[in-house]
C-alpha cells in the first residue's frame, strides 16, 4: 500500500506540473516561435531550421563528383592565396568611421544565422600545406609545415553518388530569431533560464551570465598560460562561439543583460504575469530590437548609398538558407577589418 500511495503521489505532482505548464502556455495568445527555426517557413517548414542544408548557388564541384574535395594543383594553395589577398599595411582607419564594436556586432549577426565550423563526424582532415619559407609559419624554410583543417558537418544521407553529392548543414537557424541569444533548441534555452520572473540565470554577480558548467556545447580554447581546458572563466550563452574572444563574449553579455532588463520592466508593469509569459514577451522584444539594429543601423553602415529594398510582404516560397559561398567567402570580408590591436 505504501508503494501504491507513493506512486499516486508522484503522479499527482507530475500532473500538477503539466497542468501548470499548460496553463502558462494558455496565457500567451500569440504563436510562440520555436527555438530551432522549424515552421517559420509556411511553404517548407524545415527551411532555415537547425540542421537544414546550405543552399547552393552553383552546382557542387567535388574531385570525384561525390564528396572528395578538389585540392592542389587543381586549385591554388589557400595560404599562398591568403598572403596575396591580404598583404599591405595594417591598422588603417575606417573610411566610413566604423568601429571595432561594429565589426564584432557583425560577428554576432554571423553567429546568429549560420554555424558550420564544428568538425564533421567522423572527422575528416584536409590539412593545408604551408608554402616553404612562409614568414609566419615556416620562417626556417623546412617545407613541411601543415595548417590543421577539418571538414565541416554534412547531411549523412548525402554524398552517396554523383546525383546526390555531399551537402553541408547549418547547425543554427538561418533566421534572425535570437538563436545566438537563447540557443538553437528548447533544451539549450531552458538551461539558460532561471524560470523565475522571466529572467535568464545569473552568476553570483546579478548582471553577469552563469559560468560554464559543461552542459551546453560551448566552444572553448585551452588557457594560454597553463594549457588546461575546462569551463572555468567561461559563460553559458546562446551562442556556442561566444567565448571565442572577449568581444564576442561582451556581445553575449550585453544581450543577456538586455533580456533581463526587459523582463524586469515587464514584471513591474504586469506583476500577475507568469514566468513563461514574461520570458516570451521579453524574448519577443529582444529579438525585434536585434533585428532592427542589424537591418536599419548596422547594415546601412556598410552599404553606403545603397538601401535595402522595401519589404514586399511575406513570401513563403523564398528559401532563407545560407549558401556555402556566403558562409565560406563573402562574409569573411569582416575578418579583414579586424585591427592588429584594441585599446581597452
């Protein structure tokens, strides 16, 4: 009998939690977008979602027509090409008065709409030979230096034949929907939430995100002074690459603080709202603010006299996916804007 009573007690608690959760959802009268980008496209629900294909602008070009990459001598050496294209004086001022903040906000926008940097599984290496006598990587002219490089993730159902060549995938959503702030999945977002007052979880300092605990797939480098790895000194944020450098971390902290600021203001104005309603309304405001800054303040700074065309209305058959050409080449112009140093 004791066991039966315990089971009934557990069922009652679980049922109460589910009813409360459902009640919280019912308080929201508008459709809450998913964190993984599914169903944002009414014509093709998977388009732009986590794991969706990169959209090819030109046909795939593999050495064997299936998945083997084309390399030297059919293509120029990447390091030699890099030296040729980026040579010249560094530290030049921006002709359009762009700052380092503008540059790393652009990084945050890039992390928001694509991520194909993680190595594929199983790992495939495509190491880059360094030209003999390279002044940085081979100053002693050994001719045997390689830059380690791993190929990115791909759809395992592709790369089977010339009619089905390998297709790379995007590990975040292609939408500007706050995936770099809240994470690309519900479980990721839940791990960042406090589930109290609509807030994201803080560390011991109320205005800082919680330190990394290893639950999310946050990129981290070894401590340069000790060579040790681990979550110490890293922050749990929606962007997996937020801890790559202090500037991308600062972007993540800014959006963390802005969400909690908006949620706190909403709680003051609507003390009867549930945590879920506060969180989702704050999220909606934060994402809209991010979209507005990206499209109407940051992007025009690079377009000069060009302007975005007027919004034609929703078009459900337009594919929002990111192309390999954009992901691998076009967006990299931002890297050329990084200064050799920044005064702090």
